[in-house]
């Protein structure tokens, strides 16, 4: 038997054990829900707190708890004086597929807001700064099968060095948003950000009025 065949056999054996364990836990749930919960809690404690949980595991936990989403809205004025938003196009394999959206992420356990901001997918960005402008109770993800109760922290974002544009990440005029833009970002987040920039005199907000590091 080759090494590759051994790996396949081991993998199949683990999958079989996992199915058996699932069936046993289902029987425990039917017989003693409290014991089931205690057992699952002990199993979850085995998982390291730091780092990504993996999509399926995280999703199962997120549906059972309140979550904090860090929403990043980069803004600037272009040379014509128009406000612009930086957005990313989701792939066909993601939720909200093929829609433009403001880049964000859920805060991981023990993670600070700055650590969340630093790992967001901006192209070649250096020095991410932010200021929170709103908190939104958001269950819109439920319309796409997620059903995750979330509190979204809406943040204006600016950079020491701006992200590079490509076919999936680019700046859009606030007056000409793409038709295929994520609905709650278009209806709620973009207007919130625009209103904050248009009405605030704070230095923090003013810093987002930049293009290539030059105040306009």
C-alpha cells in the first residue's frame, strides 16, 4: 500500500469516527440536553482562541450569539471635489456574490479593533486609521441564509498609503455607486458615511479628505 493510499484510508476512518460521534451526541441530546450542552462546551474549549475558526465552525457559533462586525468605509475627495468610496467586489463563491461592498470583518475573540482593521483585504495598504461614526443592529445577513445577529460598527477609514486598484477593488464616486452594490451598504452605510463627512468638523473626520496623501 502506498503512502497516498494510507492517507486516504486514515482520512476516511476519521470521517467515520466523526459521523459516529455526531450520532452519539444526537442521542445524548435527546436523552439529556444538559449533559449534551456540557459535553459540547468541553469540546469547544479544545479549540484555540487565537486565529480564524474556519467558516463552518465559526458560523455555527455565530448563529447562537451576538456578534460585532467591523465595517470599514474608506472615503476621499477626488480632484473634482466629489466624495469617493473604496469597495471590493465579492466573488461568485462568497455570500452576496458578485456584489460590491465595503470591506469588513467580525471581531475575533480577544481581538482589538485595530487588529481587525489591520487584517482587512486592502491592496498594498499601509497605516490603516479609523473613527467610528455609528453602530447599527444588523440581521440583514439572514436574507442570505446566515441569520447572524450582529452589531455593526461603522467606521470611516483612511490610510498612510492608499490601496491599489484592480478589477475587484476600486474607488467609486458617491454620486455614481455601482448597481450591483450590497443593498444594506448602499441604503444605510454609504449615507451614514456621507452625512458624517458633510456635517462633522472634527479633525478625525477631516483626515479622510485625502487623495494620495495630499489634503485637498
